[in-house]
C-alpha cells in the first residue's frame, strides 16, 4: 500500500517547465473536484492511460488498478445513498437506479463537465483516434480518480465529492419511477404535454399458446415512437414505454422529439 500511495512523478517530462505545467494542471483539476490531494502522485497516476505507458515505454503504471478500486468505492457511495434515501424501495429497484446513476454514459458526462480528457496522459495514437473524448476512457478515468481520492483522503471526503459530482443525476432519481412503473410515468408526461393518452397497438403475435411473444408499437400524438416485445401484451407495452423514458431521461434527441 505504501508503494501505491507514494508513487513518484516518473511519468512527468524531465523538463522543469513541463513538470511545473503538469503540477498546474493537477492543481486545476483539484479545484474543480474541490478536493486537495496530500499526495498528488496518486492523482497523476489516476490520469495515466495504458496507451501512454505502452507508447512511451515509461517505467510507470497505468490507472487500471485505481479504476478497479474506484469502481468499488463509487458503488459503495451510491448504494449507501440510495439505501438511506429510498427506504421503501426493493433491492431490485435500488439496483436498477444505481445502474442508471453510475453508468458509463453518466460518468463520461461528469468527466466532460470537468474537462477530464484534457488532463489524461495518453499515447499519441490513442489521442489522434479521439481518445480524449471517448466515453469508455472518460468513465474509466473518472473511476480511477475516485479510487485515488479514496486512498489519499479517505471515504468521508470521497463520498462528499462523488455525491456533489453526481448531484444532478441523483436528483433525477425521483423521476426514475419509470424503472418501476413505466406506463404510468409516461402517461402522466404525455397527458401534461399533449393532453392525450399514449396508444399501444399489437403489431405482431407469434409462437404457440404456451410460449407467446407479442410486439407492441407505442404511438404518441399520432406518431410511433417505440416498439416493445414480451410474453404478454402488458409486458410488451411496459417495454415500449421504458424505451421511450430511457431516451427521455438520458437527454437523447430521440427522446426530446415528442416529449
């Protein structure tokens, strides 16, 4: 553990000027995170993509071990919050909401808000292929930063930072009732927006009586917006509604077209 925590700045250029520039970069990121690292080496390591190590042959480690740790810490913080916040929710409901909050797309969005990509040390090949903006790299680096923060500042400070970063997404959890009752949630939204009801139409029914599969199309304001399948009409309708709501709450253009 001591080796991990005292990891030196071997990844930095030998140039004094470039070293100072890197220190300034790390200071800038700490201000955005509102966390001051006692050991900036940990933060620096959290920002080292494996392509940098492979391409430069530098005698440094990449951030993948910190990513592994950060994933666990992130899950703990979010799970604890959901457990305390939503006492009447089932384990299944909590698991679904947690997945939405800590998904790759959510973490990448938070990373982009921090401009995290600009702080990552990566190989030229990875950078030229758009690595600084790739969701998977941004999300993984965000987890690595959380892992480094936990090692440096402990759980209390990390919890405060994580919940602050995910505040807007956590605030949306109350709206994520679609995870439990998609049809009712969608109906309320459509009634408010268009003063009409969602319409579900069976477009296909196949299979023997004991193994039926239904396909339902969902129409809102005269336009088909999704299709769902299930082993009953209701399950197919629920799936169609869920697809629409996921698009809506993810902020995708397809979701905004009719809501």
